[in-house]
C-alpha cells in the first residue's frame, strides 16, 4: 500500500511541476485559453491524486486501528 501512495505522490509532484511551468507561461499571456484549459485539466488530475493519497492514508489508519483493537 505504501508503494501505491508513493506512486500517487510522485505523479502529483510531476503534475504540479508541469502545471507551474504552464502557469508561468499563462501569466505572461492570460488570453491564451488553450493554456488555461490545459492548466485546469492538470489541476483536476492533481486533485484526483490527492484524493487517492487521502484514501490510502485513511485505509492505512483504519487497518492499523483494527489491528490494534484486535490485540486488546
């Protein structure tokens, strides 16, 4: 499970780097709608990665809590 979360974090980091580079270009030309749409698409993908990371984290906590409860 840890490897999956690391994969999502890596993907999110890569997307964020790409998004920041595009946003730098967009800030010089805010009328470029193609860049705006591409940035929005990347933002959506970053949000999806963040959601997956959150789900993995919650799943780990639940598994740990269940394991701790069974020891009692």
